[in-house]
C-alpha cells in the first residue's frame, strides 16, 4: 500500500493539516496518510510544545475513524532527536508490505541539505511537496545537487496559511477560533485550557 508520511509537531493539528492531507490522498496515487507526530524537531526550538501524548491524542481526535488516515507515534520510541531518514528506514523494515513516501511543505524542501543523510533519503524515498507562500528558490549548490537526485512530485494543493503559531497565539488572546480546528480538537483544547497562557 502506498503510504504517505506527513511529519509534524501538530501543536495543535488544525484544518490546514487536514486539508493538505485530504487533497494529497484524493489527488495523488497515495492510498493512505500517516500523521507522524514528532517529539521535537532538531531544527526548531522546543518552545510551547505540548506534551507528546496530548498532541497525538488531538491528531486521533481530528482523523476520527477516517480509514485514509492514521496517527503514528513511532518517533516517541526512537532515539532523540528524531531524524526523518531513521524513522522512514525503521518503518520500511517494520512494514515491508507498504511503500512509504515523504510529504513535506515547499519551505522544508529548501532546507533538505541540513537534514541527516539527505542523499540517502532522496535515493530511497519519493517526496510529495505541497506549496507554501513566500518561497524563493535556493541557489545553494549542495541543495541543488541533492534535489537533482530526488524524485519530487509537486502537488498543486491549495495554499494553507494557517499555522500552529497563529492558532496558539489566537487562543492565548482569548479568540474563538473554532473554525480553524477540527471540532473535537477545539472542544478538547477548551476543556483542557491548552495554550491559554
């Protein structure tokens, strides 16, 4: 089964994530998407990151019983920090009946040369890239060489400018942003008073 791995901190998961995943599973050859909840991205600061299990629970609330989607906590049990190549290699070994593909935003594609073993990553896995606003092409020669080896599919999904930073900031300001989050996730955040401080 062709399975896309959609990595993220999901802090929290919002309708932007859901819309992109929905588009990719409907408009590409991928049959299923796993939302891989990352404990901590080595390229990001660990600021206002909700507990791993709570973020995973919100992903499960968001996808409910949609058979096209799965919440994946594999990185919780792998060595920290988590690296995409290690996670994908582990999953490939664990699920030999599946073909795994990497899903990322266009902004992440331009940092690929900073990732762990990027040449191996692009050699072993096909990449599906969705658009992000304000992206300028990179002149970095190392990145250009990596991308020249990569099998990249640009997916013309609608631009999503919603971010976890926006969502957390709005909640802190006391705004009602119920339409920016899957309904069960918004309800849970309100009940638990997450992101209010």
